[in-house]
């Protein structure tokens, strides 16, 4: 039992650097590696088979592999991606950039040509033909927190440790080039008996003290406070500290779209999702009029998409980023937030609070009961699906209408939400779903009693087409997610944003989506095409359907010009306001307000239900 | 008839810069634009619908769109790709890098956030969240011959002209960022009445004279000469000049894998494909013992892949690159090769030639007649398919076994070969096939009498999975290529290179490939699964099959461990040699020679036929 790692795995004294690398990952419970093979990475991949707990996902293309590593990392703290020089790594870069933007820990290992070829600047396959072997490394450095090449035989083990630590702690991509001839550099296996030191730096006590006392004084004074929980709460593993802080302060708690799934949404303190300019009125009422806001795991304090603007109105904000704090106008760099939160909790004296707790209005819209033969609409689907969610679910929503719709749902306890709200690369979620399924499989196995997490994906039909082949990898591994294809015949968010045009660039080829599982070789599956409210209702009330014992693909038929109501309502108001401003300023006519086309649908909707 | 462009299109005096851009493309007969829409590119795309001759391909993802623009450009001289900021452009970059490496003219337009957001460093959707709007532009500059942003209202029309000219003349990608608020910058339409000046620079007469006289003296003196036709012959539009030079010199003519399809392979002068170390003995005999080699449209004089090394043995080489000449050891930069070749032809005096013409041995292997029930093998398929090719075919072969197999075929006159021999990004050809089909459709329409070009794609099953969704775009447009899926149950080239391992990273999920067309909504198609020699023979002798009146998908079943014979034979020799060298040097044991596993198949093959 107390045997050392090298004893348990019966390792020889001397092992290859690539063995070492994979053992290090194994020690962090990273058991699935993503990517595609290539001539410069095969000798590295061979080593992976030396470790019993490790598997090679074998993705269908590199972009999907990067998305999958990202989804996996969001559950397990680190995702490892292996691609081949040039063609492979560049295919993946959009996915890696997404991990960078959204603070997700990724170790990206690139199998490179032998160092001799690089030194001689040979004209090789997968180069630009100009003898420049540094270009891809240079490109990668723009979307990585650290990059390196494994070339020095003395330092390579330190380097491997450093890469893994950085990706893990900073929650960003790290790029590691591994020349094919370096794969066997010898390393003393005994190093593995000292676990990687993943401890956070102690904070400077002086700085910490100042920050804590200032934050506490805001906390004590505030009469209309709000806690906002953002993306990095799960990435930096602050969930327990956040829970305790919320419980003890009793402040109204909100999540950002990226933070959704990190707090208990059934708690009476929970006020809903803060989506800036398109938040529900109950949410804006509290957040916009707060005299103090503490944002935990803050990713961005301001943020714009074409459909909403996200900004805190009060100047009294404590923004707890991953590794720094901004308090009103003061910035405090180099702080571990986890340690800081622990100290705040240790020093917090609830008796000093000025705030009088009050229950937040329920976010849950009363269940509407339209007739069974009414056709489905976004608004109804998103409200209704909440009732089907279970504790422990992993809920993945794609950029497009789903990312907005999900903000109308309420998550049960211990639910994780995955979406790419900042980077917003369409197609991401098919890969992320694969990665999350792998992670869940491993978590279920590690835990006794096994907690059954369901992975539930909502993906627009347009998005689905970008990355469809990763469904095949899901099938290959016999994974069992729920895949809801929201079929509104094209890019509806684009239609909505830009609906004046008679253009066709948001139309897509109509597929027989449900036929794909069979074509991809799946034998044990269930498919459903859901058109009416009645069909939807009977699906979500069927207990068999609720058990994730096989892959299930559900095509939800929706009108092409329908978007979630919340989005539409708010957006109309927004645009009207900005139109007024613009007209005052310059009498411009270039503002897009929804034309009457959208209005009839809106009305019908309201009448129908 | 003699009306000006603006009259013909009834253009107002003042048009938007984006209209101007699309009219310029229209003037160069570029009628299809590739890409995916996004919020920052939609206002630009709207303009495209103002021009009757222009269509928006609407690809399934951006990487495929870049591949398609590349395939289109290889036939039409320029491909235009439009993507959206960050997510779109990075998804495409591997395809653009391929165009850069392989000298293909691409205009990549990226729809960007408004300049005001960039100046204020707003935290926007599709950014890395750090306010840096320059990062993607910077990344693009590594794989472009020119990059720019459309921001200056005075210079923007000049800038658009410059971008198009550069992409066209230099045959490399150009990157043009178009902020969404700049789309309507006003331009005088009258500029369009002056065609773009795409004339090549006149060469410096002194330099030109020296080069011509030196080349001619080599030409006259040589007794064992060879002409090698490489990739840039088609890219730089040197086909006519090359044809005349070959006709008049009567030298033995070879093509590189990337040059295949640019000379008449039925001519007795034609000696075959020079693939360096794995060339056929008849080819090496001439090329390796030549006392003078002239390489037209040279891309790389030396080049290595994992399966072959490509190098000219003689020191007496005239390498005619795109814009420079290397003659023995002297380099002459800044030369237009087209003008140079024309001058060489003007000065050439055939009476001074020392070379005695002799016919090259026929490359065509005698047709073997195995029994009809013999299972298919690579070797036989590639020899046999030559008999089915027709003049005017566009033959596209994917990285992997197909790229080698095709070198064993002989192309009829006026055939174009498309493959990515240098960059070698697997999956490329599905996009390239779409692009080539669009181009062919336009060429067929422009020409009277219409020449019917068939587009024929050979793609490994592994490669097919990387980019499968682009098949849907082919279906959407009712295009009619032949798609041969070479099903050997995975990555056979990898199996071959690295066959010692018992790893599974070259296995792939078995799909019902032929079921895909229906799932993608295709109604008019033909599919075939070909397992035996007899089935193959009856397919290629069926005249109905030879007419490209509908999309045809043919699954060719091949053994997992089978590769084209030529590749295998040579490779064994090569590796044996390098093994001997290595053993002499260092007594190393790390060389991969095919294990006995491959041998039985080889023997069976030879016996079977
Ligand atoms: C890689 C990438 N390409 C393009 C875009 C632009 N874009 C944003 S939403 C969208 C359409 C998504 O359509 P669909 O998945 O059907 O969702 P819907 O809008 O119908 O909900 C596109 C193409 C993007 N965000 N990412
Ligand atoms: C984008 C990209 N990823 C990975 C590779 C490495 N690679 C080279 S060949 C190959 C396998 C191709 O398999 P298949 O298309 O089935 O062809 P076969 O080898 O069976 O002929 C792979 C993955 C690559 N060249 N490009």
C-alpha cells in the first residue's frame, strides 16, 4: 500500500522522457489523451501504451481534439492534446485559442521533426518550404502561457514538470514541442516518487492583509450587495470556498453565463443569471442597483457580444480574478484567490454585516401548459427542460440560441455548465461533449459510490455540421451523452441579428441528423424527432429516457426565425435605446431593429401558450 | 458591346469599397467565394449579392472553406475566402498555410470588429479577452505574402487592388482585415473601368541576357539532359511555354508529383514521375545520370518526406523558380520566369543541340489480368485506373497511399493533378474537390464548345473522416465529382511507416461511407462498393459510369496493410541502405525495416496476379 510510485508500476531505474511525461499525467488522474497521430508523433504515442491507465482518444480531426481536451479539462483540471508538426498543430489552434481565452488548462504536445533536420533546415514535409522550423512555435506563443521545446537532456524532466504545473495552476494552454528523436531521452524514474508540487504560492502577507481588510469593510457596510460567480470559480477550483462564503453572507447570488453551474441554483439566495443588458428585470434590479458587488472567479468585468453588453454599474466592485484582485480602482497583482478566500472566511465576522437577507424571487417560470399539438418554440423548450435536469448533470450549450436559452433554465445542485461564452467558436461543443464524457467516465469510476453524471449537449443544427465527425469518436468509445440537435434550419442567431438581408448565408443543407449514428457504426442508441409540445412532454416524463444507458440523439424541430424570448425582448429594448441615441447624434439610419417579420411570431407565441 | 464595365453593370458613380472588391474579383472571372458567415462579416457578405455573377459557397466549416478556395485557385488562378474574426480565421489557418507552402493564390478577407471597438480595446466576443486585436493579424502574417487592414478611406481602393494583384501574381495568400464599419467606405466606381494591371515586371535586360545565354549554352552542350516539370508550372501559368520548349528540345521530360498533370504524358518524350529516392528504375536512370537538368516551375530542389527523399544528383541544374533562377551555384533573383521562357524560346536554335533524341520507355505497365474474383490491391487498382482517365480530367489525390499510387498512373492530355505533396494536410482534398468542381462548372460555362472536365477524387478512409462535412456542400450545390474512398480500415501509411507497434492509433471507426450521401440530403447519386478485380473492371468499362452526370461515390475495399508496390519496393531498398550506413556509423538498431508481416502480403500479391 505504501509502496512508491515506481514500485507500484514496476518501473526500471531509467525511463524515457516520454514515459516520464505520461506517468506525470497519470499521477494527476489524467487518463485520456486527445489528438491525431502523425509521422512525427507516433514514437511518442507508442509510449502511451506502456501505462495501463492511459488511453488515446484518437479523434477525427485536430480541431475537434482540441475542443475535446478543453471539455475534459473543464472537469478534470487539465487536458492533454498531442498533434503533429505544422498541419496538426495549426488545425488545432482555434481550439487552443479558445482554451486560452476561456482560461482552460491544456498541455499541447507537438511531435516535431528530428533536431538534426531542424538544424540543417532541411526542406521537409509539413513545413512552409522555407526552412523555417520556428514559425509554428512562434504562432503558438500567442495563445499559450508558456512554450518550450524538449531538447536539453539535462533539463528536460524539469521542463516537463514545469509545463504541467503551469497548465494546471494558470489554467491556460502550454505548448511543448517534442522532436521525434528526443522521445527516448533517459530520465531517472525515481523523480516520479516526488509528486509534482502544485501548491499555490503563498500570498504576500502585507498585500493580503490590506485586500482582506478592505473587502471585509465593504462587505460589512453594504446594504444592497450582490455576489456574482463567474467562469474561473470552477477553473480555479474555488467552488467550496464560494459555497461557504455565500452561505455565511446570505447575499443575493448570481452567476454569469460562464459561471452557470458553479453554485446551487435551488437555494433561495440564488437570484438568476446576470447577462448584462439582456438580464431579466428581477436580476437587473438587484445587480444594477447594488452598492457593492463581489465577483468571484472573475474572467471579464466588461464584455460585449453582438447580442448583449455586460458591465457592472456600481463602482464598488471587488473583482477576484484568477491571480489578481481589482478593488474599486486599485489593482493587486499576484494573489492566489483560493488562499485569499480562505483567509476572508477565517476572518469573517457575520455579526458585523449590515445587509438584511431577503429571499430572491423565484427564477422558475410557472410551467405553461400549451396543448399537446402546439409546435415547439425556443421559449417553451428552455423553460420546460429545467424540470428534466438532475443533480450532477453536465450541461453543454453551443454558441447560438442555446447559449441564451440555457440562461433561462435553473440547474439542480452539483450541475456543471459548459459553454464558450467569450471565444464563441461554433462547433466547439461536439468536441467538448466527447471530452466531458471521457472525464465523467473516469470520475464515475474513481468515486465510490459511483455518482452517475449525465452529459447533455444542446447544439444548433448549424454548429452540428461544423464538427459532426466527432460524433463518430463518441460512438467509437461507446459513450452515452444526450445530444439535442436544435433544428431551426440554419444559423438563426445570424438571421436574427441581420434579418433584413435576403441573403442565403445562414441557410444550411438539410441533413437527416438522426441517420448519422447508424452511418457512423453505432448499434446501441435511441433517436427521437420532437415536433410538438406533447411529444416533448412525454419524452421528459419517461423514466427510461432519463437514464443515460445508451447514446441518445434528439432532434428538436424549431421555427427558423425563433429565438429565446428573453434575448428577443431585451434586444428590442436595447436597440431602440441605441437607435434613439444614434439618431440624436447623427441621424443615422443604419440601426438594425427587428422588422415586423419577427413580430407576428412573437405574438403567435404569446397567444399560443 | 464596347460599353464600359460600370455601364454594363449600371453602377452608380459612387459605390462601397466592398462592392468594389467584389467587382474586381468578378473582372478576374472569380465567381465563387468561400467561407462561413459570422457577425463581423455579414455586412460584407450582403454586398456579394449585388453582383449577378457571384455566389457564396457557404462551406460547412472554415478549414474546409480554405481547402476549397485552394482547390478553386489551382484552376482559376485565385481563390477568395471570407471568415470572421478570431474563431473563423484561426479555424482556416492550416488551410491558408497549405496555400502558402504550395504557392497557391488566396485572398483571405476577415470580417473584423468595428475600428472603434479596436481603438477602445473593448472586451469583445471572439477575442482572447486581453484587448489585443492585433494578434490574429500578426499570426496571419507568417503565412501570407502581404497583409493589410482596410481602414484608410483614401487609400482603400488602392489597397484592394494591391491585395488582389499580389495574390494573383505571387501565388500566395494575402490577408485583408475588413472592420465591419468600413464596409461602406465610398469609392468612385469609374476606377473599375481601368482593368487591374496584372502585367509581370519586365526583367532587367542585363540579367536576363546573362541567364539566357548561360542556360542556352548548357542546353546546347548537354548530351544527357532532362526536363523536369514541377508545381509552379501550372501556378505561374507556364504550361504553353513549357509545352513548346519540350517539343522543340525533344529532351526526356519528367514531372514531379506536384507537377503531375502539366505535361502531355502520352508523348513518347515523357519519361514518368520523378519521386527522388523512390522513382522507378527507368526514371532514375535518366534523371540521376543527366549531365544537365532544367526544372521548370521549381518549387523545391530538395525535399524529404518520411517515405522519400527528393534531390537532383547533377550539379548542372537550371532551377526556374516562380520569381528567380538558380543556375549551378548562381542565384538570379527577381526574374519573371514566364518572360524568361518566352525569351529562351525566341533565341533557341535547335540546330545547335548536341542531344540525340530517343524515345522514353513506356511507363505503362502491361495490363495484368487477374481472375475476376481476386480481391483488390493498391498496385493493381492504380495501374488499371489509368485506362479509365480521360483528357480534361481533374485528378485529386489525398496525402497517404493515394498520393503515391497516382504516380504510377499515366494522365491523358490536358489533365490537371491536384495534391498537397509538400504541406500534406490530411483531409485537404474533400475541400479541394469542392473548389475544383465550382471552378470546372465555371470553366465549362465560359468555354464554347463546353469542355466537360470531370473531377475525380481519391481519398483514404482516414482522410475522409477529417473533413466529411464538405461532402454536404458538394451535395448542396448539386456538383458531380467522382469520390473514390480507398477503404483500408485506417491510416495505412502510418501502419506502414511504423508497423512495429501494436498501437491502435491508426485504427479508425468503421463508417457506412456510402450511406452518407443520403444522410446529407442527396437525391441524385450513384454509389458502389468494389471488392474484387471483376467488379472494378466492369465499373471502369461501363460508359454510363464514365459520364459525370451525377455525384458518384465508390468505396474501394483494400487490405489494411497494403501500399502501392512502388512505394514498398523502393522503401525497402532505401531503408536497407540507410540501415547499413547507420550500422557502419554507430551500430544503431533504431531503423524501421518492414517486418515479416508485410512480406507475406507482398508475395501473395505477386502470386495472385
Ligand atoms: C468557428 C465559427 N465560425 C463562425 C461563427 C459565426 N457564427 C456565430 S453563431 C453561428 C450560427 C450557429 O448556427 P446554429 O448552430 O444553427 O445555431 P442557431 O443560431 O440556429 O441557434 C455562426 C456561424 C462562429 N462563431 N464560430
Ligand atoms: C491534418 C493532418 N493530421 C495528421 C496527419 C498525419 N497523417 C499522415 S497520413 C495519415 C493517415 C491517412 O490515412 P488514410 O487517409 O486512410 O490514408 P492511407 O494511409 O490509408 O492511404 C495521417 C493521419 C496529417 N498529415 N495531416
